[in-house]
């Protein structure tokens, strides 16, 4: 008998009988089953791919100039080599937009655009941002004292480079939508190079990424 007939139809489920009266029970059961299968298939899909964080590390840093004049204008020349490692076997990443911003003591120095690129599975790519110019940075009291101490030692901390990117991930043959991961933040301690040499050695620095495949706009 059809479930949508006037007469109720009975179904057996583990010894318990349910009535599908006027189609409502069948509709509910079909809807429930569809939702359950959708959630289960999504879980299986995510388990198969299970994206691992893309890793960003600053492997080289060159600080050729970092002079503060009149306690207000900072002349800088900073070059970095950043390795980007995609450890995933089935996920490729298109970097559609990359903005790199340099800061000193949370004061913004410069923002530059880097060249978009495609990164395949289990691939290591390289970014080479270069910041050069001058910026008004007013330092007083404790901040000015810290700058003078760092200058005398020949190594500057409180330098930060953030990467604001927009990506599109490809899961096997399926392409995801474009989104913005959390900002990648690289807190650096960079030796000053004078006369083409430095008394200190830059240490490889791992950047903070948050969960790379999360859309930060969805949590705003």
C-alpha cells in the first residue's frame, strides 16, 4: 500500500511499528534520513582529506638599514625569505591575493602586494617580500630607550610581518570557494647588517597561522 494513501501504512523497525499516516510520517522519515546521509557523507569527505595546516617559516632575514632620525622618522630596508609548506597529499592551494605588511612596535611601516601563485600537493614554495623606505614612527620614553638599546646590540626585535591572503583550495578534483584564512603573523628578531656583515645570526622563525583552512570572515 502506498504511504500517501488514506489508509495508514505500518513499518517495522527493530520490533517497533510506526504508522505513516497521510504521508507525514514518510516525509519526516525521508527528510531525517537525507539529513543524516548528508552529514555522514560530509564527515567521510572531511576525514578522507582532513586538511593539515600550511606552514609558514621565515628562513632568512636581511636588515640593511634601520635608522631613526629626530626620534620620528624611521629609514628601513628589510628583506625576507619565507618558506610556505603544503603538507597535504590531496589538497592544492591557489593564493589569489597576498598582502605583506611590516610593523615595528605595532607601528605600520609598509604594505606590499606579492605575486599570486599555485601550490600543489606536498609542495614547498617561497615568498620574498622586501620592504624599503621611510615612515614616521614617533618613539618616546621607554620605546625610544628600547630602540637605542637594540641598535647598540645590533639586533632588533618587535619587528612583525603579517600576511593577509585570499585562497581557493582544491580538494582532489573539487574546487572550494574563495576565502581568507586567519592572518599569518611572523614575529621577528632581526640582526642589523653593517658593512655587509652582522655580529649576530638570524634564527629561523615559525609564523603563527591559526587554522589555515578556516574562513576568518565567517567568524567576524
